[in-house]
C-alpha cells in the first residue's frame, strides 16, 4: 500500500486518574501504534514495543512529576477510572519534550485497544485520521 493509504486513529477522553490518594481528571489519548511512525515522539525512558499490550500507557514528564514527584515512573501504575470501573495501567514510556509545532500534543497516551469503554462511543474528540 502506498503512502496515501496510511492512517492512524486518535481520540481523547476525560478520565479520572488515581495514584494512591492523588485523584485528578486528565485528558487521555487513545491511538493506533502506528501514530509513532507519523510523528517523532522521542522517549526519555522506556520504549514503544509494548504499546499495544493490555493496560499500558505512555506519559509526559509533567504527568510523571504530578503523580510521582522525583520517583522513577517506568513500571509504576496509574489507575484509570471510567464508568465505575478502576483499571491499573502500567507506565511503559516517559515522553521527552514534544515539539511545540506538533499538531498532536498530549500528556497521556495508550493503545486504541485499551480504551476502557471500547464499546462506548463516548469519545470526546475524534481526530481526523492521519496520513
């Protein structure tokens, strides 16, 4: 398939995230793994090899600081709460700084397959497929 046939799905939802007693509402993005072939999002730590694994997530340095302070975030868990369900997500990557000119800005991203309401079409934002 030629370059024009490539696409990646991306959408975001407002989701409550817990880490011990810290509870915040965050915008979580869900994307196809090939989003990383469209955009260069270098990781400060970790890698994208397990991105499609169940309940894994990549976070920004801002989120790492917010929930873990100076502690190492890789391998730690954040609990995503949606529809009364709590599911632990393991952090597999720590993003380096996303370039300001990138059209895709995020602090938390997980695989499209990890949407904890996959049967619910309540995505708050469905971005156009990327080419």
